């Protein structure tokens, strides 16, 4: 009987540890009325809380997160520029819902149209940019779906670039929205120059003359939550009220996605609840990996050693209250290596342990390319040593 009781006690302790450490989202005492939500830390992609996060739902205008991601992709590769002049088509003008009232033939810079998308959720501006980037909205939507596939979003499919559609073929999940939001804000932090705008004027220049139009942010968190940085709201009768909210506090960046909230007050209130919960339980371990790694002796080459570098820094998010001062770093590199080696090839790894358990690794790479030495290389070296400088 004692053995049975001891076994049951050990099993209870093990299950409790598993519950607390690996299922914090279920263990957290958070009550939300929104049917599908997720809370993610941006730099690591770690999920802090989720509820039905893989459930397919209509996204409304948070569709524009992918639209913005594609725009910034094209800006990065130099195919488009912020000062490009974009003319509004009849199709773009015809968009209903949220709009900035662009006229057919009206010309605005790409910079201005990004503001119209990010601040006022302009459907007309989204289509105008889509047509400029890809030639047509249909082709742009094809690129959106390809980008989603490249990101590994298996439960996402787009029909338009703005989320105005009522098609059942236009869907995503809270989890996928968090992933695309993470890609956007970590790869292109300049997006915050737009999503952080509360109010700004633009100028319409048309056949009727020049008039001022005020863009007003649809993201009320910018005024009600001091750490808010963005990102995108959305609402239709089908999707209800949606939001991907980003915030940054003391260097910790969180993404809270709300889908299907019953009203706008709920979506913002529950986003704040999630963000506050995230900041209350999250602790980050960071290693910038700036320490110098030893050179490795190399054979079969003119040089005697080859340098090593870390691939990146290391970040680990803990939400279970563990003592991160106990993190250990174990370096594993070869004693020697054989030429040739290529710059960027993996030589070893830095492994991080917490209480004896591995919490992550960072590859260690060769810092340079070292070719295999041939007879002529050795001959040249000997000649250089014999000839006085």
C-alpha cells in the first residue's frame, strides 16, 4: 500500500509540474467571452495563452496585416518606394466599408496610402496599393496566399486584400494571425511608424480641388493602453469584432489576437486582459552572445586556425516563475577541423540548460571560408618566406 501511495504521490507531482510548466494557457485563470484568442511573445514566438486559437474564422480587416506584410516585403527588395505615386482605379474607389474616400484618378504617395491602411483601415487604399504592386487585386491576393504558405500558415486562405468579403473561402485563425503579425513587426519594425499614429491629416487633390481629410485610428488601445504600439482592427457582421494588438513594455513585446468578440468594447478589454496577464507572468532570459569564441585548428589549409561566431543571440521566455539565474550555457565545438570549410557552415552549438533540462540552442558557425590547400599554395608560401620583405 505504501508503494502504491508513493507512486500516486509521485505521479501527482509530475502531472502538476507538467500542468504548470507546459500548459500555462489552460492553468491561467482568465475568463474571456471572445471565442478565439491567443497571446504570443514576439521575439521567441512562444505562446503564453490560447483559447481555440486554431479555429478557422473570418478575419475582417485584420486581413490587412498580410497586405501590409507584402507591401513591406516589396519595399525591402526595392521594387516599390515610399514616394511612388499611385493612381486610384475605379475598382479601388468602389470599395465599401472602411475607406478614406479616394476618387478615381486621384494620386497619392505610397507612404500616404500605407497610413490610410494602417490608421484608418482604408479598403480603397488597400486595393489601390494591391493593384500597384501586383497589377491587379487578384494577383496580389495570389501573392498573399503564397506568403501565407511560406510562413507555414496551413489554416489561412485569402479572397481579397482588405477583408471586406463575406466569402467562406476567406478565413484564418488567431494563431495564424499572431504568426503573420509577428513576422510583420519583427522583420519590419518601421510599421510602428504607421500603426502608432492616432490622428493625421492627408490631402485629397481631385477635379473638385484640394481638401483635407483626417485619418483617425481604429485602434483605441493607442489611447487606453500605455504600452500599445499597434497593430490592426477589423469588424464585419460575419467576423464580429477582431483585433491583433501589439504592445511593448520594458523591452518585452507581446501580440494579443482577439477574433469573434461580440462587441468593440469586449475586443479591446480582453486584449488588455491578455496583455496584462502576459506582462505579469513573463520573464525573459537573454544572452547577446558577444563573448569571443576560440579559434579552431584546421588541417589541410595554409592557415593554422579558423574563427567561429554565434549565429545569433539567445532568448528564452519563462512563464512559470523559474529562477533564470540558474541558466547554464554549454559550448560544443570541434577540437580540430579539416579544410575546406565555408563561411556560415555549422561548426558546433551553444546549448542552454535550466535545472538540467535543455531550453534551447544557438548554432556556432565558421566565421570565414578556408579553402583546401594545394601544392602551389605551399610553394607560394615557402617563396614568400624566403624572399625578404
